[in-house]
C-alpha cells in the first residue's frame, strides 16, 4: 500500500450518509484529496452491544491519513484504502461531540505516556475504542462498551482506561482547544482529532511601594488583598478571584490562555486601593504572575505648633525674652496606643525648634513642625513622594525646652477652636479613613509659655556716709523711683502693655529707705530705675540711674 503523501484533484463527488453515520454536507468540485489507508493490523476488537451480545469480532487496522494516525468514525462500515476528501469535523459533529472524542484520545495519550507496559499498538486500540464509545453514546450505535479482546489487553486495564477517560473528559471540559477533521469517500469515514491545552494559571504577587513606611509596622499588611480576574478590559465578566497571603502571593486561578484583566477589588490593611486595570498574558500550561505594588496610606506631617506668650496670647515675646528656639520632642510609635499603654521605646524620635516665619499677610509667627527646616536632631523623617509623612500609628509631642525668658512649667497646647488646655504630652493617632490616613484632633495648635517674671528692691543710702541712716533731721523715707522699660518688645505690667522707654512702675521708699516691687512684677528683660524725688533733707543731684 502506498505510504507516501499524495494529493490529487477529483471531479464532483456524490456523498451519501446513513442514519447512524456522521452527516457530511455536499462536496464541492476540485477539493484536495488525501490518501487514507489501514496500514497494519494492531489487534482484535469485540463489537459489544449494549444488550451484552457481541455483534462481531474483527482485527482492527491502524488507520492513517498521509501517514498520520487517524481513527474509524463509523464502526458500522468497512474501511477501504483510497483517497478521501477532508472536512472540518464541525461540519458534521457538534462542538460537544468533538470535545468528547478529542479529550478521550488526549487522556489515552497521557495514560500511555505514564504506562510503559502498553505497546504502541495497544495504546492505539484503546484510543480507537474510546472514539467508538463516545460516538456510540452520541449517535445511538448501541455499542457504548466496545472493547479490545481481554486476551490482548486485560479487563482491569480496559476498565481503568474507560472510566478514567470519562472522568478526564468531565474534568477538562473547556480546558482544551479541541478540533478535528473527517475524511469521507468510498467506504468507512475516518477522523483525526486533537486537544490542545488552552488554559494556564494566573496569580498576583503584591509588594509595597514604600518599605521604609511599612516594614515591621503592624498597621500595614499585604495579606488579604482581593483581586478579580476578568475576561474583558471593562471588568464586567469576572472569571476568578485571587487573595494574597502574608507574603503578598495569591492563589493560582486557571484561566483560558490569552489575555486576562486583573483589578484590585479590596485593598489590604493600611493600603490604598489600586484602581488600575492590569492586563496579563497567560500561556497554555504556564503560570503567569502579575507583579503589583500598593501605596501605603500616610498623612503629611501637618501638625503645626505656634509658640505664643501665655499672658498676651500673641506671637510676640515680652521684654527681652524670645519665642524662637523652643524645642519639642516628637515620638512616633508603629501601633495605636493611648497615654496609658505607650511602649517604652518609640519607633522614631525627632527634636524640632520654633523658628520665625512671616505669613502671606506679613504677620510674624514662631512655628515648628516635622520638617528638615525645623529639625534639631533625631531620626530620618518618613517620606513618600518626596514629602515628609507619618505612617499609620501614634504620634506624641511635648515641649522639652522653653525659649529664652520663658518657663517650661505650666506650658500648654490649645487648638484654635477649642478651650481645652493640653498640658504636658499631646497624643494623636494616625488612622485609616477611607482611602486616606488622618490625624485625630487638630492640625494646628498654639503653645503658650509663661514668661519669667521678677521684681526689684532698692535700698536708699546717704551719699556721704554710705549708711542706710539719714543725717541730722533728714529722712530716707518717700524717695520716689520710676522703673523704665529698656526692651524692644512691650512688657505687660499690672495688666497694661508698655513700650520701650515708658515708665512701667513708680515706687517709693519706706521709713527704712527701702523701695520694692512685688516678686513677679516685671517680665524678663532690661529695665532702668531713676530717682525722680529725693526724700526730705536730700537732693537728687548726684543720684545715678540704675539699669
């Protein structure tokens, strides 16, 4: 018999079908012809009917088309070598029929590949029997259990193969791209079928865009992110769901080979939702991995502290004191805490100072915040998108060094819209609020410090004797002194503000020649005392002003 490939053109062929055969549409003129043959005998088959009777036993040949394996698709007709016309199997078979046959053959090929005890002829016989069984079920041949004689392939092996094929077909519906050709002509029709794996796996690997913020911080987790797998870019047809574990890796979902679209449906703890629709190309039999990074939720360091004078409530220091140079210590903790359960050691610590700034209206302020321009010492700031930020967690701040001329004791913070005075440490939490991280409390606080105050005491003496007793009938009583401010900044004395060179207080000596103020009369600064009235029996000539 001829084993070389041959193709010839023929004239118009008339084809007829019988009820139990695969129907074929009419053949057009000048169609390519393919040489078909039964190349060799491979084993004996029992044409077992569903009622248990054996219709016939025959020695089956190895069907080939142009030297390539093919299968009989009509057990009720005899085969004859010769040229046949090829048609797409879909012209005479439903997609379900093609898939059943192709998957059964694919199962047998895989089975034979893992069972070396089967010969090539035995494997082919089992493939052929599977084709007949599937077609019998679809076409009503009533020989659903056609088999190889048990003397050539044992009953146990055949039972295993036939049951395994059915399970394989059921489990793999839609996983393979199936097709086939039917060759028609004189005698029995034969077919060729194939099943190409048409699925792969898709998974996601998630990381963070900012490890400095998230690493070691329990407020953030890449576990629990949920992704949808969609067949369309509009994400209207979801075909699978992926969920990340603690390593940011998801489960694998089997999808049809080609391009799928993946979108995050639910962000993990501490992260913003990624609304990007990612495309992923999946190859058959392989696992495609989509690498994505989520942005952690952070807040900008928007806590501004404005230093003011406690008594005046203004951003102007009294006397010779200063509002610049106050130092604040900030502690960040990577967790949510209260004052009662703060860890002993902070995650990061910074010290900042107040500096003078002018706002858009030309007003002077003394302000500090978590930024390099104010930093005195401490750890590096957290940054994201080139801005200083705070991760989710807890932040505390406390004034730890008063500016010159002010007291640390008694200082308090106060939000502009609140009457609450926060003394000592201030605590705020940075928590999730939708797609954002927010600070509890206000973003701006005034910090009031008490100016240092003091008083003066002067002892009147006789200029000649240097004694604290007057000569003769003179007296040291009722000498008058004025206290004059020498400060560039105003001072508040007894409820009134005084400018430079203004007299802030008049005092007089008593019978003992002593004149004094209260201990807290004068704000921190420089003053001058001048005698404006001499006591009885004395002159003001020669008296010197005291600074």
